[in-house]
C-alpha cells in the first residue's frame, strides 16, 4: 500500500513505514534531500543485488506515517498476492 497523500512532508525523527516491495518496514527519517528521505530501517533490507542495508532513500509515496498504535503483535511481512 502506498501513501494516499504523496505530498505529505516528513521531518527528521518521524516514525514511518517504508514500503519496500510490498513489505512495510518500520523506520525513522534521518535526512531529507531533493524530495527524498533517508530512512533508517528497524530491520536490515536486502535489495535485488543481494546487498544488505539498514538505510534506504525513499520518495514520499513509498512512506506512511507510523502512528504508535497497538498492532496485536503483527509483524511487517509482505502481503500475499
């Protein structure tokens, strides 16, 4: 699911959910540059080339605000197709 409001702006320190290949990974905005946000991910992400990183530069449409809400223990996993 992508952000329904791609014009949303984030600030350094904002908690977000990063949409990485339909997996929603919790993270924190660390930096903004040219309309993209550097997000430090809660779990390292492995890209298509097999490189692992705990940060990603993402455009706002790939981010959602992460509101502190009880999730019932669900983990951020890819959604079934």
